[in-house]
């Protein structure tokens, strides 16, 4: 499964947010919508989700640590 990310610092914001969210596409979108509503005052979760989907990026691969 490929990981996705959204970097809030790449979006215009009065708060100069530095949050980056990574995970599966649905995890990232779920948390990004919540963040945008609670932190940035966005109101329409359905339209917001469509807009955020366009901003998803592929996350760099992370190698798992082995025990």
C-alpha cells in the first residue's frame, strides 16, 4: 500500500500551520478534513474532501526497523 501525505504548510493560511499528515489515502483525508475544520475554520466537509484529495502527494518510503 502506498502512503500519501498532505503538508498544511504548503497551503495559504493565516496561522502558518506546519502540520504534515501521512498514511493511507483515506486516513490522510479523514484527518485533514478534521484539521481544516477545527483549526482553520473550514465549513463544508464534502467539498473540502474533494479539494484535499487533489493535494495528496506520494509520501517517501519509510523502511521498517527490524528487531
